[in-house]
């Protein structure tokens, strides 16, 4: 759907992360999934990018989506 680079910052125990991952797969969006509970550098990057430490954070191009916000995800993928 999109040629933009998509990164999903998540943790294994986060139900919203699982929903976001499933949604991206349903939309046939290629993405890189990063487990911030295992990668402190990635967790620090996520906080720097989004301004907060909650997951999921979906980075679409250079724009972060905090939480599972379908409308914003769709808008950023389409733009």
C-alpha cells in the first residue's frame, strides 16, 4: 500500500501492539517490528521520536503514530 518505511515499536505483552501488527499485515504493509522491551537503544529512540514511552508507536516515514490510530495510520500511508 505504501512505499514509506514503516517501523512498529512494540512489546510482546501489549494487546494494542498486536492489533496494530495485525492491521498492518491486513493492509499488506511491509514493516519492521522492534521489541522495545529487549532493545533499550530502540526504546530510547522511540521516546525521542514520539515524546513518550507507551507502545505501540508506529513510525511511518518520519511521522510517528502514538497508539493504534487507524485513521492516522491510513492517512499517513496514503499521503
